[in-house]
C-alpha cells in the first residue's frame, strides 16, 4: 500500500474528483462543528504567516481507472479518490 501526503487544494482541481461511498455515514456535524472548521480555515487564509496548519486527517483511496469513474476512463490525467475517513470535514469545506 502506498501513502502520500497531499495538499488540500490538490483535491479541488479540474483533474480530480472525490466520491463518497454508500457505506459512509450521512453528514452529521452540527453548525458549531462546521463553523469551527470554517473559522479555522478563514483564520489561516487571512494570516500573513506562511506556516502550515493541521486541519485533520483525510484518508482516501485512489480508484483504479476501471472502477466506476467515467471521467478517469476517458482522461488519463484524471484522479478519482474515494473517501475512507474525513468525510465530515471534506463535506463542510
């Protein structure tokens, strides 16, 4: 198994998509959890510091080209990821 650290902005490119499998629980964060994360991200985004910031863990599996992503089947540069852990944070973002 291969592990790689990825920057959050890499997930939001035109060569990438994210799927949330049916076995994941539904979105359950209350407004305070969501606001806390958004405030945290806004604080870092508007900070003059170039330091990195811990936003939690996202665990994803890169789907093989033949495993259900119609874009990846026709675009060799496309990466489709399946969320294993971190769905609540990712959905909030």
